[in-house]
C-alpha cells in the first residue's frame, strides 16, 4: 500500500489537472484556450524569475538570453498565436529571430536619417510601437533590442491628441519612428493628428 506521503503528493499534483478539466466541462471553455492561459501564467512566473536574476547578475540581458535560446532551440516552437476558435499560427525560435532581424535592418536604415543616427543624440533612442497582441509585436520588440533601442509601447485605444502626446513623449522632440499595425494606420495618419503635432516633432510611421 502506498505511503500517506506518496498519496498526499499524488493528490497535490493531480488536483490542478482535475480542477482544470472540471472548469472546462462546467463552463464549456475550449481546452486550447485554457491551456494557452496556463502557458501565459508559466511565462509570467518565468519572467519574474528572470527579473530576480537580473538584480543578482547585472551583466544578464534579454538579448543575450534570447540569442542563447535561439542557438539551442532554433527549430522548437516559440509561440502560438490564436487567430480564431479553430485556427492558430505557430512560429519557431528561428522564424521569430529571422523576422526580428529583418525588422531590425529596416528600422536601422530609417533611423540613420534622424538626428543622432540609430542610437539617438543622447544614445537613448526610443522607437514607438502600436500593434495588437501578435507574433509580429514580439518580433518588433526583439528586433529593436538588436539595435540597443528602447521600445515605447503605445496604447492601441488612443487617437487624436492623446495619441500624439503618447508618441511624442515616447520618441522625444527630435523626431522619431513609429512602427504601427495596418489596423491602426488610419489613427497615425489622421489629418487631425498631423495638425496636432507641434513643429519639430516629425514622426515617421511605418506599417508592419
């Protein structure tokens, strides 16, 4: 007969799975959606651990960790984007890294035309990103990391004057770059937005 300690351990490990199945059956949630939420929670706990590692190891960087992971797990799945209730899109580490590298090269060629070049006049260039939650969003962030450029994440609910304020605050007063999804291109090119931009705040918007 198994020992009480073993039975207790089995019940502890089996309980979350049992609760998970019961919730799916009672509320009718798709198992795929619930599993993705569980994966997200795991990722958040992983990032929390990495943040603690950053405090203990000042030389640790996201870029170095990413490059090491791509080298070790190039063909392994990195992330899956749920497109609908029945379809999804999965990219490997190498595919996302290749996309990030192409975005990095495109951003570099554009930023060279701005004052201070790629890194900016004060070596603290910020590029604004306005995109929905998608694989390309992560690739943009990683691509800018390759340039040692900071990403300024713009709320997709903004428009008009609040949108102008958010972008100008992110990229600074010397002009800058906004990477925007085609879904929000109308917001970035709206005539009211352009007329609301103050002199000297030239922001170049490119779609991804």
